[in-house]
């Protein structure tokens, strides 16, 4: 199994982790390391390194999901991942990519192949949606609960 770390500014990581659990169930070897406004860079970096080391000892590799290219969580993740062949850092994280990884990571042992799948799912999840203007009678009936 491939481990996951989700990090980002403020409550970004916590919110995504909660949504993943709601949709794909509780996740093993899944760590959330938020970067809080009141936290020093050194303290955050140490928490991120600790989470990475813990997962590396019990998984085939680790994907680190970050929110913003060039931001503090991204830069800290890149530094923590340096020298580890079985760690990949992704940025621009969104819910579709985390759900894909959450459902596929138990069956995948190649961290880089799973990273490519995550990017594909994340990119595919970005759409411009438009609801056509129709009369109420033309709208499909609600078929139950959604995701």
C-alpha cells in the first residue's frame, strides 16, 4: 500500500481528508499535516518530516498532496521528499484525485504510477459545468442521495 500525506494552508488538508473519508471511507496510512498561520516554518517542517518518516516505515512509498505550487507546504514537502525514490509530491490537489488514490492505492505499489493516475483524475475533475435552461417538467427526477 502507498501512504498519503495531505498538507496545505489553513484547514485545506483537514477539509479534504474529511471529504475523502465521507466518500471513500476511512483511509489507512493517511496523514493530514496542515500548515497553520500561527505555526513556525521549522515546526511545520518537522511535523511533515515526522509524518513522512512514519509512513515510509510501513508502506511501499508515499504521495504528498499539497495545495499550491511554490507555497510553504509545497516547498517543505519537496525538501522532505529529497533523496527518497519512493516519494512523490503533487500540487494543485483536489478531491477527485484524492478519491482516486484512496480507492487505488492498496492495489498499487509504484508510487510514481499512482501519482500519474492522481494527476489524470484531478485534471479530469476540472470542468466548466452549465445547466441548460429547461422547464421544470424537462428536468430529470432526483434519484436519491448523491455523493
